[in-house]
C-alpha cells in the first residue's frame, strides 16, 4: 500500500530540486508544491528538517526580499544558512540581500510529470 504524501513531503521533494548555487523563495516553493499562498507552511516544514542528516537543501530557500529570514528561534542557523549559501558562490549585498534576478532558481515547468508519484 502506497504511503500518502503529506504537504511536507511535497515541499521537501521540490526543495531537493534546487540546484547548488541557486535559491528559491518560500512562496515560490509553495507554488511549485501546489500549495499557493502557503509560504509560511514551507517555512515550518524547513524548520523541521534535521540539518545534520537530511538530504533537503533547506538553506537554499530564502524570503521574497532576497534575505535569510532571521529569528532568535533559529538558534544561529540563520548565520549557518548564509555561510552555506556563500560556500555555493551566492553573493550577498552589504544589506544582506541576494540578487534574486541573478540567483533565483527558474525550473522548467512542470517540474515533474506526476505529483503523486511514489
């Protein structure tokens, strides 16, 4: 019996497609996961990723302003996120922003044939 995919599963599936050296926004991932208007859900899903064990490149998702979202609840992972992006060659402005015109991931649509593949 096939496992039914949760919203988090689909979000993780989309985020895994972001190539090294590219970023996507929370809203962009929500749209690609067929969850329009659910950018916050994407944030919640990525917050739950085990950064040490997961194959989900959570650090490649930033906010619509081109910034790493900062919060004391992230316990320093906002700094880790920026460092990981810089290691992939992504440059930040002096204001701490990524040029989305240059670094935004622009996948060919549809990104997969069937969303409910097992």
